[in-house]
């Protein structure tokens, strides 16, 4: 992918998707082969989902958080997500591959929920 190659050629050290999977598989492979940190959409977009959840919680409780509280909570959520993705990648032999870790961590969450609900 020419865009991915151009990013690497210009010295990019990390690519974190902000849209729904905008990077082609070829670009992702190019990033991974050259040691560029890649944050897949499913992980990096989780911040927007988290803030929506915080907004719903505030509305349900009829409270309003200030910007600093929202930012602190969002930082905690994103730090946890990164930690879970990284740990899953390492545990399953993918080093620091955040894409693999996000897929594994997401799968494990769904599998655990199904097991906990007695569905499997």
C-alpha cells in the first residue's frame, strides 16, 4: 500500500486508526514488518465508546462531570485497554502486536461472557 509505505518512509513510529478499519491489510503488514506500532480501530476507537458510556451514566444519575473527570476516566479506560491488548499479545506469542492482542482480548471477553451466562 503506497500510503503505508509513504508513512514509514517519512519516519512514522506509530499509526493509530481513528476510523473504522481505514488501513489496508497490506499497509498493516508493512507497518508490522518495519516495527511501526499499529493501534487498530477496535482498540483506538474504544475511547469514543467509553465516553458515550460515561455520558449515559451521568444522564442516568442526573449528574454532570467536569472535563477533568471525564479525561481522567477516559485515560483510565484507554490505559486498561492498551494493557489488556498488550498482555494478550504477549501471552499468546505475538509480542507487542496490538492488533493481535485486541483481537484476542476481544474474543476472550465474549467467550468469558458466554461461559459466565451458561451459553457454552
